[in-house]
C-alpha cells in the first residue's frame, strides 16, 4: 500500500513566486481541496488574521479579499442579503464574456436595441434604437457608463430574451454556490426578489478577473467612454485618484445605498499583489470611494503574502519506480500563497508529504501529495501537490528490476 512517508521541510518564506490569481479560499486551509473563492478563514488562519484590527467603515456590509492568496482578510456582514444595484452588471458582463469566448456572440457583432431595452429606466448609454450598435460598444456602455439599456440589449443578444438570460444568471450563481444571490433582471433595478451579498459579489468579480483577464483589462480600467456624441466618466472614482486601481464597478439605488467593488494591483519585492474590496450601503458617492480606498490601503499595509509555489516549478524531484524516467518534479499547476499579518511570514514552515513508493505510469497533474503549512507548529494550510510531468511505464526488464529492488528496500 502506498504511503505519505517522506516529509521534506521547506523554508516557505524563501519560496517566492508570481501573482496567484487562482482563488483557493480560506476554508481550503483545512483540507487539500480548493474551496469556493473568498471563503472566510477558519481555525488558526482566522486567529492569525483576527490579530489585525480592521478599520471602522461607514457601510452596511464590506469585505476585503486578497486575490493573490484567495483569503478574505476581513469582512463585516459579508453574507447579509442586500440589493446589489448596478453591481448586478458584473454577472451580465461575465455571461457576455463567456458567450464571446464560446463563439456564440462576436465582439464586432452589430445588434439593435429592442423597445423593452429602450424603455428601461435608470442610467443609460443612450442607444438610438434606429442605429445598430456593436457588442463591444455595449460592453463599454454597460461597464463604464453603467447603461441599463446596454445591459438589457446584451442580455437579449446573448440569450434571445431577457427571461432566458436571467435564468442563465441564476444558474451560474447556483453553480458557484452563491447562496445569498438571486437575480430578477440584468441591470439591478429595484425588485423585491433581486438580491446578493458582499461575499457573493466578490466571487462574481473574482471570476471575471481570473476567467477573462483580457476582457477585464480592456473594459474595466477605461476612465470614460463616448457613445452617440455623449461622453460619460467611469463612476469608479478611484480610477482617477489611485494608479494601482484598475476596476471594477459601482451601483446605487435608494434601497441599496452607494456601493462599490474596487480592485488594485500593487508591486512588492516578492511579487505583485491584487486586492479586491466590496463596500455596500454607504451614505454617499464620496463615501463609497473613500471607504474602498481605506480598505485597500489597510489590506496592503497590514498583510504580507508569502509565496509557497510557482506554477509548474518543481518543489522537489521525486524518485519514480518502473518508469521510463527515474524522477518526476512535484509542485503545483497554480500559484500558491498565504496571507499573514505584516512581518509574520518568517514564522511559517512548510512540509511536503508525498506518496512513496511512486510507481509509473504517472500523468501530469496527478495528485502525489500535499504541501502542509504550519505556524509555530500549528496547522495553517494544506495544498495539493501534483506531478509536473508524465512518466510512462518502462519496459519489461526495467519493471522487473525495480520490482526486485522494491522487494529488498
């Protein structure tokens, strides 16, 4: 029977890597399996993060997520059900990006606004229903100008009808496990059945950044957009005041208050870090920007990210029996990082546990063991380690010889 006998100690603070955009979630620290993006930390991880006092914000609910590690650094009422207002359009954008990636919709495709879209109230990009408009312009109009007419037209273009598109929105929310989210339309206009939470919205925003990075970069950092001879600025005020901010979206209704999701990418000696903040129910447009900026600065100033693994870079070379090659590299296909309070990284230790004996055939990506992280001897995190290469079975004589060697090992 195979075992996990070998234990290889690694000085985690020395294992530096690149930006981690794959979200594992704090709950993943209790097991090797990745969890839903942005889950709250538990156990020793939660105790470590709770040692840093969070800011006092003038918002009904808020959350700050370190996307490099996937950890929620702090949150307040993050699962409270609330009206999301135009933050809803993030899901509309995600499904449109997905339709473009699947080839069901073309970016240059010209469409006409329907009468229902034209009659939609609230913020607009001012589409002329007599003039065809491209999907590309509709995305700019929805994301930069927060146009409800653009969101409705995109929904009808992607799904054929608004009702079908809303079904797609709720189906995607269910697939992501967004228990506090239910959509009634693609825009976020007030409706008693239309709701979400700071936590759920952080997951939607994270999926846009990680699943469609080129679309995120194209649309969300645009500071203004002109359509039909009308120029409107992006309502994410931090785009104009903080050069590290590159998105994402605002919303407002009387019930929702002033809301903002913001994300920033800042450079550090051991690599870039991306944070994402959600603030909901602030009392003014100015407050949502100020509270978002405070959360971003707090997260960057009070926490470090310790890189544990670089994608496709071996942490160790493991011996292989009965294979055409005698060794295979073990590591991760995704970046692995852990967020800790500033200056606490030196207290982390990593232990690599792998299958022994390791017998061919071995497929790339095959689970081989775990990278277990401890803080002062207490379990903090566990991540799967996989084979970074493929090892085919050796010929008869090599297999027979290795069988003999294993028998006397």
